[in-house]
């Protein structure tokens, strides 16, 4: 029997509701299976940990995660701690510390979900956004001087490296190649940003030569938002910089019905380190502690995790259970216009798994 070691980091806000719910669902999935089991280890890092210790996670925290098969992450964010501290102190520390350079964000309109996007059938919308996850606008390069004085200056430098762009392009072309349509859109802004984004385009073209069977095109990021709304079926796999993909993926999630559904994986494709899976919705303090959180984004992230650790059949089983549950409007949480609570949705998914 293979035992998979899963680190759970609920973090802040509704992360503390959806990650325990995910654990329950994964336990239900493993129940009675003789091939595999899960061993969960939970870490109490986040805003409360910061209030006690002055840091979001211990200095040697990465060492505690290193030997894990995967990490399940809830969210980081606290109304009383500046966002850049919660982000850089926990989530980015893990993403960058473990060089999880590919952030993968699938979008589909799940059964039963009323999505605002009416220019395609649910079946025609099947996107994966590949987000560069290690540099670019999130490189952390920049600074401030003369704070509070009229001559104050501040910079955030977007830093792109040839190696960084090459590896994310290769990842995206390979992913596009593995999907039925073999279609990739390279998102850019090389009309206005005339250095790094021009290199980005050049490297896309170079890497494309390695994948002659992949059809690819280039789209400016602003035009891409319009194309997602007006001609959604012309898109399949997309690759974009850290910030561009951050913005496009929220749009994608909203177009598919709710931010509460969207999953993501922070992947180290070389598997030197554990990869990390999380819902993209964030900490949602307005609804925390009320049992209103939609756990579907977190469950779908578990599907991505199962695929990553090689449990493809189990991933399919869980995705089918999720889709059977979203198909029933009585099991929709508030973000989807329903009244169901986190626990009811969790219980319903577990019940589907028992069938
Ligand atoms: C995301 C989130 C984060 C990001 C926030 C929480 C800083 O919006 O994962 O998309 O911008 O990377
Ligand atoms: Mg975002």
C-alpha cells in the first residue's frame, strides 16, 4: 500500500473551513482502498501564527514540507495584517522556496452552474491558464526611498529571465500538446512593454519550433479579456505572465460562474519539491466562520493534486462526484445563488464517493 504524505495548511479565513472539508473528502475517497492511503499533517501557519510569533511560518518551515508528496493550501490574508506581509510570508515563500514555477488554472462550466458567459455552450468552454509563477511582476524587485517626503520614490520592477520564460513556455506548449485541441494562446503586452515582453514573444516563437503539432497564436492581454467574453470557444490553453494570468484567471473564474469553484496547482514540473494545490478564492473574511464557504474550489484542487501524484483514476472519481453535486441546485452555496452550507456540500460529495 502506498501512503501519500499530504501537508495541510488551512491558513486564514475560509481556508480554515474548506481545507478540513477537503481532508474529509479525501478520507472518504481512500476508504476501503487497498492500493493507497493518505497521511495528513496540518500546519497552523497564517495570521494567528503571525500574531504570536511575528512571522507567518517558522524560518525552517520549508524543511517540514520538503518530504511531503503534496501540499493542500487554503488561503493567506488577514484584515489586520498588511496583504504583502501575509502573501510574501507564507504562500510566496512556499511557491518560490520550492520553485513551483508553473501555476495551472483550469476553467470549465460545471454541470448545474449558471454562468454569465452565454456565447458558448458549457461544453465549449475548457480553458487552462498557465501562469508564470516565479518571477515577472512578482519578482519582489524594487524599493522605496525618501518615505513620506515629497520626493518619495517607489518601484516594482518586473524581472524576466530567459530561463524563466523558456521553462514556462515549454510547460505550456507541452500541456497544449497533451490536450485534444493542441491550441495555445501566448498572452503578451509587447506593444507597450518593449523589453521583457518582447523577449517573452521571441522565446515563445523559439520554443514553438519544438512543438510543430501545436497551433499557437499571440494575443495582447487587454484584447484577451474581450476575446474571453466574445469568442470564448477560440481559446484552449493560455500562457501568461504572473500578473496578467492573475487577472485573467479571476475573469475566467467569474465567467464560469463563481470564484468559489476555481482550483489551482502551483507545480514544480521537475518534481524536486512538493507541489501545492489551493482554491483561488482567497480568505473571504466577510463570510468566514459561518459555514457558507463553497468547498468546490478546494475539492477540484484535490483533483489536480491526485492527478499530480499519479492517482488518475481517483482524480476522475472525485471529479465525477463533484460534478454530480454541482448538478443539483439544492447543493449550491450562496456564491452560486443557493443556500447550502459547506458541510452539506462536503457530505454530498462523500456520499457520491460511497456509491
Ligand atoms: C491568486 C491571488 C494572489 C495573487 C493574491 C492572494 C496575492 O489573487 O492566487 O490569484 O495575486 O497571486
Ligand atoms: Mg488572483
